[in-house]
């Protein structure tokens, strides 16, 4: 079965085309600058040459039309006809409390996603535009939505509630939801396989650290706690996001700096984190490079980042009353030897014994970076959110059809 996975942003659309027979990627690409007269479609057939096309793409509908045309293009395409696409899976950021798992798109599901626009005004509307665009361009192809929040719906109340008046939860559903759920789920499963133990018997902390970053406490295979909250701003220090801070800073800063709510919101989301402290970059590669050249601000940013991450791992070990494994994933987690070292070296009290050689290895496979016999194992597990979306889509569409005859 051929499945198209889509991740729609406000002005972008990323896609991957999977052949589920062997889970291989047939092609991938992205449309950027949607809504402009110089939108760019970048398309890469597997094993082929990358193609770039600049043209006016006014909306997501046109973007999907261009993508499907490219997938069936005589020279650069990988399909004979659009009919070969049997299902489309979408990444949707916010599933609120309504969605505890991936769902087949129906009118009710669409209505509910629209109802949740309030909670994720930047993320859910583009996902909906993607769904509508597929309906128009690939009518009758079943669609599945996979939510970033769904995996964390198992969190108990003591993890997900904020200690603020309960009326705010009842009226507006103000609570912690957590994000990157697809990734936390995927890497914890792979880690359990690697550890050779059932997930249902393990206490794992997963650290998804990319541009956005979150930790999750996974107790017996279920999300027990996670660092992001109502929005993806809470928790760890990130590239440009502050993560945890005293909420009183918001009114205090508004008052002292004469800023509006929007300006403070933008400061905390776009001008904080590594970028704000280092004054250099939000990219961990550049922070580490500057630090190695003796830049004091870069070192401070690095130290704050790794210290905050360490505190979360310690807190979650306490929250679960134990720890079997820590998993690093996403851009920083998979690639930064320095971040992993700084975090693990100060967690020896938990029983983590880092192996420097293993930590310095480069590989696309899940692997240990602790010494044999380390009481707590630390693993690097490359994440693959698109594959998990493709798998969920395949399973849901297949079950609906009863058999894999499509
Ligand atoms: P996103 O959160 O946008 O999905 P990724 O998971 O792809 O992001 O992570 C991107 C980030 O990963 C980059 O901004 C960069 O900071 C970091 N990164 C990538 N490669 C390295 C590396 N070799 N060393 C340190 N950090 C890296």
C-alpha cells in the first residue's frame, strides 16, 4: 500500500511517500513560502536527483496539486498515477482531550479539530487546510490524523493539571497536554526492543531535543509526565523558547519594558532560549563551536541548557520512583556528543556510566552510549515521526477495509 504522509504548516507543506510493503520512502519533499509568488517546491525521489521549482503557489490546495503532479511526473515522479496513493496521513499538533489515538478523518473528526483551533491557533488550522486540500485533489482517498498530544493523554491528573483555579480547566480546558508524542512513543518502543525487555516493565525518560525540546517520563509504556504543557513553550530551554520560568515575569516585563502581551509572547517563543543567552545562535552546533573557541556566553547557554535537561531527568526518575533507561533523540539528541556528555556525566548518582567512545560514534541505528553493566542505560534512538504516521495510517485504513487488498 502506498501512503502519503503530510505535515502542513502555515506557509509550508512537507511530505513523504511510503511503500508500506517494506516501509521504504519512495520520495520526499516540501513546499515552502505558500501564499507567495515565489513559492518553492523541493522534491527528492529516492535514489534520484533533487528537483527545485519556483512558482506562485497561493494556498495549500494548490500546493497539494503541485505535489501530486510531481509524484506522477514523467521524469521526476515515482508513481504512474495518483490512484496508486491509497491513504494520506496527517500530522496534527493538537488533539486536545478529544483524541487519545490516531483517527480516520470523518466529518465529526474534522469538526472536533476545528473546535480545537483555539488551543493551537498556529498549528491546527494549516493541518485542516492540508486535509481539505487532499479531499479536493485526491477525492475518495481515506485520510488519517495523527496527533502530537495523543500519546500523553495517559498522564494522570497530578501530572496534567496546573495548580490554578479548577474553573479554568473546566471552562477552557487549561491543562498540560504535552507534544512530540509520536516521537516519544516511537523511541521508547525501540529502546525497549533494544533493552530486550517488555515496555510494560520499564521506567524510561525520553529526551526529544531538536529546535523544540521536551522530555517524557514513560512508565510501563505509558506517558506519565512530559515537560511541554498547554503549549510547546513550557519545560526545557530550547533554541529560541525559554521553557520554564516564573509566570510573574510576564506582567513584570510588560510593565517595565512597556510591552504588549503579543510582544512578550513573541519574546518567550522566538527570542529566548539558546539564542537569547548566547547572543549567537539557536543552533546547538554553533553554540558548541563558539564555546570551544572560548566564548563565555555560548558556554553559559550550553550550561543552562544541559543543567535544565538534567534536572528534568532527575525529576522524572523521582516521579516514577526509579529509572531503567534514558533515550536521546531528535536533532540535538541524536547528534550532539557534547550535550549528551554534559548531561550524563552529572547523573552518576542515578547509576549512569557514560562510555565516551560509544557516545562519540555516529550511526543511524539505535545504540547504547553507556558502559556494559551501567545500572541505568542511556541510548541514542533516531526518531522517525513520519514513519509512525505512515504506520498508524496503514493500520487504521487496513482495519477499516478488513484486508490488505488495496
Ligand atoms: P525540529 O525540532 O525542527 O524537528 P530537529 O529535530 O531536526 O528540529 O533538530 C534541529 C536542531 O538540531 C538544529 O537546530 C541543531 O541545533 C541541532 N543539531 C543538528 N545537528 C547537530 C549536531 N551535529 N550537533 C548539535 N546539534 C545539532
